[in-house]
C-alpha cells in the first residue's frame, strides 16, 4: 500500500540502456556494459529494475518520473540505510552507487547487487511443508530481531528520524493524513481515532531502525534454507519503536485471504505449521530481550489504523484522477476493512 506514484506512460518508465551503461561503467568499479534493463512486476512505488550486464546482474531502484511530493520516494534514504546495514547482522543487498543527477535516467536512482533468493508472495506458503513453514516463520522473526538489536547511532543513523514518543507522533501524523484524504465517513476509523490516543503507552525509551513495511514479500530467502538473506524495500524506514514492525507483521494473522493483502485469517495455521502469535512474540522477545507490553492489542490496532490511513490516501488520489475509479473503490473498501480489524484487535 505504498504506491503513491502518479500514472506515467510505459515509455517514461523505460531506461536509456546505452547511456546508462556508459554512466555506470564510468562510475562503478568493475561494471561493464552493454546492459539490458527489465522492470520488476509489482506495485513498488519506486520502480525497480533488473540489469543484466556483461559484468553481471544488478538491481536499479529509482524515483518515479514526474511531479512528486517533496518527501516521497526518497531513494537516497534507502541507499543510506543499505550503506549503514551492509555487512552487519541484518541482511541487505550490497549498495554500489547513488546517482543524484536526474539527467542520466530522468530521476534519482541507486544501484545494488542482485540477490539470488526466494520471495514468498503468499504468507500461507502453499508450496511448503508444515516443517518448512515453521522454519521460514522462525527465520522471519530472526531477521526482524537482528534489525532491531542494531544501535542506530553505531551505524551512523542517529539522525535518521525523531527518537522517542513514536506511537504518539505516528497517531497524530496518520490521523491528520486520514482526515485530509477522507472521502466518506468510516465509523471504525472514527472509533480508532477516538480510542487509540488514550491507550497509547508511555514512551519506554526504545528506539530502533524500523523497516515500516515488514511483511513476508519484502524478504528474500536463501534458495535452500529458511534464512532471510536480504530485507528489501526500505522506503518507509525510520527511527521508531521496534514493536511497530512486529505488530505490522502480525497483522497477516488477522487479514483475510485478500488478493491485494493476502492474509492468514480462516486458515488452519496449526495444521499448516505456521506458529501462532504467542510463539512469534515469544521468539522475538527471547532474541531481543524486549518484553512484549501488556497492551499488545494497542500495537496491533495501531498497525491496522496506520495501514488503513495509507489505504485511504490511495483512495483519495485515485478519486482525484491519479488512478482508475475502480482502484479508488477497492482502496476505500480496504480502508474500512482494515479499520474494522483494528477495532476488533483493540478489544
């Protein structure tokens, strides 16, 4: 639900392969052209391409072309995160080059190593055995815990966001964003806006680099082992409370089997081998030494509220003509569904 790019033509998304190869040859040690660029499918708001060159395979991620919001699509922030994390306990692709000269491909971009791994688009892991599913979910929590045990100051990210009072600040921000993009009354969102501030926990001093979109399809796994070898799509990363990522990931346990946001609700997760929420929280707590708060339902409800506000933004932009009316309708339905799940999670 992070796709905020305006509609652009396919030609505008194409990369000037010859000029790009010449540029990268001059800027990236060891790079040799010619190259072929293939855009990855999917809804990334920052278009992402596979580059097959004479010297190997790479990945290029760029800002979308066209007029954008000033703070949106900050690929330079993503590149900074990769630089900070590469070689540490949280696995990421190796960053190679950041190009701020928009004349090269039409917008800012960065180049990173291609990571050859598996991506699971469906959290039910339909092609896996129960034992494999359990191991994969264990690997996900391992990767999240590794990220959250990194001291941002130690990797040069002390100024990557505002530390402290994360949930309080996020509630204010997303309430304002939701009200600005509101297209029709949604009683469940009004209920969350009324209830969540009173349930917001006092700041406990926990600060970590949070991914912001920590879900299974933003993780790349080893081809043969249940181990995350790269966390991808850092567009929403910032300094924040680490439990925000954990709550966001656990939303999948309650989301219905929806094509846009495939969840696990209604499935026999025990038979599938997928750990229940208590087991996931226990593993995370053991690895990080961080206790799960008594008001865990607040963290879950906050996660649904935040995603619902993002979905409403998509609905508003679509209604204004940046996308089809059908997309606006679908996003509007998603907002109401997510808000209702948030109310139910809050209890």
